[in-house]
């Protein structure tokens, strides 16, 4: 994926991975829809994080069967908080708003239950964002990708002051207690199109399929035991992003952070003194774009 060249704009695409192996919540709804505050869900916090860092588009990677309920909560767009709360800008409030569209990306059927771990959802979402945007215009193809996880809980508003760094060619990583995405933590980070190729190549090298090729004509491939087939389904984040180049990047330390990928972790956050409130309706509530046209029969 070549980098889009433009002197006037920088397209930062937000990726929210949802499709992956189920966690231990065992609720009737998807794991990303866990409440983290009053009328505030984990995936909604991830969307707000993308808005605060300055993403131009947001791509939610989820399976088709979970997409309707998730879209029912998120809608078609979220407002950019920087443009929404500018007090001195000329014009009306509506004229100063900048909606950020939300797109829903289904995992390809050939990848489902084979390599659809959370890390693969990140890479698949980035690939979908690139090719979809490139079909519109080369000027709107993403220059960089920002990843926000539903299962990491921290205050997204602290990222507003880092928007300029995040929307640049410099790498950006969130850190807590010295841990980052390299250690498998659900902390936001950015990667470039070149880094995307490296992560995808590493995942493919580590992953196993259904069989191992014999490498010899006329000799059938050897079937793998059931426990070893499609190993990418169970890859941890550090198995794919463990080679991230943090030394040459901007690293921002968070004052508090909780993992919400298990019932124990979510309960630990809810029992703590740290709280997070849902933004006001002006910033985030269910909205749909107006239809361009209706089909006629």
C-alpha cells in the first residue's frame, strides 16, 4: 500500500477491531458492548478516542451477524470534538461541525474461524480502508492508521493535545506502567502503510493452515492435528505487533488504564475510583446520513 502524497491534507484512518475470538463474558450481546459507565459502552469509548485523535474516517471491523446491533448504537458518524467546541469560530454551530463517518467492515468469509483474531481485524480493517478510499481518489487514501481497542479503558480526552503528532509521519504509542501494544496491551497506537506490510507478512509466516505442504509433486499435503490448525485465530496482539518500532516514536504515558477483556478486568475498573463519562449528545449520539436517493420498483 503506497503512501498517499498530499501537501494539503493528511488522512488518519481510525481502526476499531471487534471481530475476534470470544472472551469469557458469555452475555447475549457481543463482548465489545460491555457497559463501562452509565449508558456508555466499551466500543463507544473506542469511537470517541478516534474522534479525539483527529481521525478523518473510522472503520469498525466486525462480523455481519453482530453489525446491526453495533450500528444501532454507533450510527453513521460522530462529531469531531475540536470543531464542535470552537467558541470563537465564525458562523453557526452547525456550520463549524465536522462529522467523522463510521464504516462497518465485515471479515471475509474465508478468514472467519481461521485467522480472525483481534490483530488480524486490525490489519484487515487497514486494508479495507486503503482500497475503499483509493477507489474514491488517491488523495483520500490513508497516510497512517490509528488503532483504538474496545477492551482498553482510559480517558480518550487526554489525547486531544497530541492530535498534531498523531496525524503525522511520526509513530505514536500509548503506554502504561512501561507496557504498550508490543506487550499485548489494549493501548492505542499508529502504524504506517509500510509497517502494515511488515505486520501482515509476520502474521502469515507464523500462522498455520489446515495442512503443511509436502513440497514435492505427487505427494499430498500433511494434515495438521485439530489443535494446530489455523493457529492465527488465537494469536495475541504481541504475536503480531511485538516488533513495533517504539524507540523512534512518540510515547505518551497514561495515568490510569484497565483491561476489559475479561469479567475480572471489567469488575476491577468498575470497582476503582477512576470513572469515565459518556460525552454529551452534541458530540456523540445515534445519527444517520441523509440518503442520496431511494430505489424505485
